[in-house]
């Protein structure tokens, strides 16, 4: 039987080690920052353009549909594969000095698999988010029930997504990534939940200070994902 890693000790250690890695590897972190900027800046721009339109027009459904549709396309084809590549690039750095040629090779190697995983993830959370928005707007009992159920499923899928990039990097197939991430969350619900909450809190802080999202969140996400995944995955006999 696998020994469960202590939740708070593991998360605290992962955060500290991630911060140390950010400081110790400033040059490599800047490379991650650059890729992160390219991957997410168009999405941030679209969000900043569309959100004020909600206050002006009050048309929440149409604008939310537009935003979620753009998110599905962009995250599936660009952001998701870029983040997978960054994670794999960091794993390469542990054993060898990385270079641009290796980065491109990793991007090509994992692109299709990452598009498939990111695509089903993006569509899933977009549909669930739309259910929640409809529940808030209509306040009808059936929509409220659907919204509550959607919220729980959305949270579970978000926890699963934490394991996507490491599992893709380990050369798991599309089905194995989904199956293993589901099993990892089911068997490690407490630590998976806390990891998502911590990443969400860091993201919220970085959104308040835009420069932090551009300069800090990308490397912290990669380093924290690496250490959090290892703490969970290494408990099993491989």
C-alpha cells in the first residue's frame, strides 16, 4: 500500500523549493517567462477587451460564449502545448544543458498529444463554466442543480489537469494520461485539492499585479508542478 505524502509538509516544501529554484535559475526562469508571455498574452488581451463590454452591454451570455470559445481554441492549439513543452524542457535541463533545438524538438514531440489533452480539458471546463454562469444568471432550480454539479466536476477536472503535463512528458498515451490523472486525484484528493487552491491563490495574486503573472507565475507553476507531481507519483511502485 502506498504511503501518502503529508499534505501541508509536502506543499510547503514544494513551494519553498520552487522559490529557491526561481532565484537560483534566473536565466532559465527568464526563458520560461518569455515562452509563457507568448503563450498567454493574446488570451489576456482578449479577456481585458471583452470584460468591460459586460459592464457596458450587460450581455453576459454572448460575451462569455465568445471568451470561452476563444479560450478553447487558443489553449488547445497554443497555450497547452507550450506549457507541456516548458515542463518537458525543464526536465531536460535537470540532466543536460538545454538549447533552442531541443526546445523545438520537444514541442514537436508532444504537440499532438498535448493538443488532444488540452482540447478535451478546455471544452470540458468551458461547458461546465457555462452551466455555472447560466445558474447564476437564471436562478432557476434546474439550472442551479446543474450549476452545483458542474462546479464539483469542474473542480475535479482542474485537479486532474495538474497531472496532465508530467504524464504527457512521461510518454503516456492520451487514454493513459486521462486514466492516470483521474486515479491520482481519486487516490490523493486532499493534496490535489490543496495544490489547486495554492496555484489559484498565486494566480489571483499575480493577476492583481500583472508584472508578477508575466515574470513569476510561469516559472513558479512549472517548478511547483514538478515537485508536487514527484511527491505524489513517487509514492507508487513504478
